C-alpha cells in the first residue's frame, strides 16, 4: 500500500486498520494526524448517531504523540500503531468513566485498564473513548438505555442492533477502523449484520474476560468490529491468548490469523464442506430479502470451491428460551453486587426503602425484567435452571454432531434486515427472537462471525438495509472462519459500501 502524505489523509476514514498501521510504521502519515482526523470525523457525524458516550480527546492525542515519538526514536511499533479505536462502555479503562450503559455506575472511573485496553495500547492502538450499549449488555436494539439510543447509519429511524450497537456504528460510520464489543448471545454479530460490517465472536476463553463487566460469565466474549476480514484477523491476533489472571482463558497457542485470511484469498475453499441446517431456513418469519441474500452467499461459496451439505440441529428451536433462562439467572447473580439488585427479605424498613429507591433510580426496565426472570429461574421448584443447562448440553452436542458432516456451518445472521426504533421495545419476546440464529454459538462456546452479504432492497415501508452471513466453526476454529469469510469477501464488494449516515 502506498499511503498519501499526512496532509492528504482521507477525513472519511477510508483506510482500514492494517493500512493505517502500515502507513504509520513507514512514516507516510503520523499517528497524530490520523487521530485528529478521527476526532474530526466523530464531531461531524456522531451528533446524529449517538454512538459515543465519551470522547477522550486529550488522552487520544497524547497517545498518538507517544506513537510518533517512538517511531522517531527508531523503536519497533506494534501491529495497531496509531490506529484509532473505541471500546464498548463495559470494558474497564483507566481514567475514563465506565458505566456499562447504566446510571447505577455513572461517575465510576477505574484506576486501572482491563485486559483489553492493556492489549490494545501495547499494540499501539489509540483509544478515542467509550461506545454506547444496551444497559449491562441486555438488549438487541440499543434502546434499553437511560441515555440516548444509538441510530443506524443506513437509516437513522432504524436500530443498529445490540447490545454493542455503539461499537458497530462507530465502525460503520467510518469514525474508527475497528472497535471492541462483547457478545453473550449475539451482541457482536447481530449489530454487525444490521450495520453492514464484520463482527467476530471468538471461542469462549480464547480472549480473556478480565476487565469486561460481567453479564453472563459463562457466555461473555470480547471481539472486534471491523470493515473487512483482514482487520478482524489483525485485531484478534492482538487480543487472543492465555491470561494468567483469568482462569477461563485457553492455553492453546495462538495461530497466525492473517495467514488464514491470505489462504482464503489465494486458495479459495476447494474441498471445504459447508453445512446448512434446514431448521434455520424453515424458520417462520424469515424475511424473503434475507433469504435471497443468503442464497446468493451460498452461490459465492460454491463458486469459491466449497461443497454444501445439509445438517441438522434438532434442538435449534430451544436455543432462545434456553439462553434467556441461563442468561437471566447468571445476570441476577452478577448484578447482585449492586445495591438493590436482589430481592432478599429486608432487614429493616429503612433498608427496604433504600433498596426500592436504588432499584427505581438505578436499573432500567429491561434489566429489571431480566433480574425478575433470573430470580424466578433460580428459585422456582420447577428446576428451570437445571433443565436449561441440560438443554445447553444437547445444543452443544448437536453442533458437535453436525461438524462430523461439515467443516463449518452457515446461516443468515438475523431473520430481518432491521426494524424501526420503538417498534419492538415493548414486545420483549419479539425482541429476544432477534437473536435466534446467533445464540447457539454462545451456548456451545463456538467461534462465530457475521460478514456483509448484501442488501435488502428498499420497499414502501423500509429503506435499503444490509444483511449478514453468519459463520460458525468448531472450537478454536477461528482460522477456518477467517479463511471462509475472506474467500467470500474477495468475491463480493458489500463491505466497501458506505452508509448514507456516514457521508
């Protein structure tokens, strides 16, 4: 890549993360000029999108100057040198307010960086600030917030997806090359699909959870949003690996993810078996435009050399209720650390009153709904939690059996290309069903990603909106995911389209 001089740096953020880092390392552009352009971009487009909850201009500029100074001294620069980024506001960051999207944590400023901020800074990335989310990660539309709801840059009357909607919009709007989100039941992949970008959820334990405010401890995973597959591989390589301070991280060596991308681009998918489970395509309510994009994506995979095989996931229809039973129960446990998050009998009348005040002023309606559901799941004599864990095991076994017939599975990422703000906020069941294609990978602990797969055409009641292709691989199968995604991306140009809200 030949980069333009600093004064000609594209203010629309046309460069990818790997192009930016390469240009900074070569001295073709300064980290400071890149950071200033990104800050100007946020100021220009975010007032109508509301992706950013906090922008740390002083800290970002100081960090960029450090990168430039290191290069001037002849020191080796990291793989993300000078690349601007933002973190979902449930990642702990030293000196920056971290709220997890809740008023109950408003004003909390951590003293230390979490694992993810430390890794990104070590790689040379410039953290610009924090990004909006559904409160404590509970939501599929980014509307469950006491703050301003995030809007989709493809049409600002539509949701960006959730819970990592702010992280998705920051990338889709070209404010940053990549961002970080967290995924407990689809919260990276679903907004990636709705915003027309790449979203990757690693294998559970591939990336540390240290410094990620817990929603569902046994399902949460951090991962990147990017504009192309190569950037996803680059960022994952900076985050993956064993963390001695997180006992749940995997000790397996970290492979060369960029090599997997190069292989997909150069060799295609000859000999690869791609599984399509018929239960997904038979799902009621699958939008015809989503189906059409999915079938077009399958045609591209076949053209790249893949062989399609039909597979079955017999317990697919149970994934959503199983997820919400487990997630709500674990959320009730995790959020009990905050005052008023549990409903144990009060010790005194004054204590009861204090808890009631905290509950009403602290948590929003969706968090309260899930805490009540979680309390019921944990305390009922019907044994819902135990039954849900048994179904989770069956879902994991279904995936393992399917991978005996195929190397990787594909489906649409979402049933619909998107929905309007306010359309489902009062219908929690409809909202929960938004995640039906993506929650299974979390329950089985598998790596999965969404890549751009086309657009649903504009109709009388809906604008032109992006559609995603969902890929699921066996445990630690991130190289396979990236290889297939890169092969598909190389045959399409969907990832190059820029939303109207980013113009």
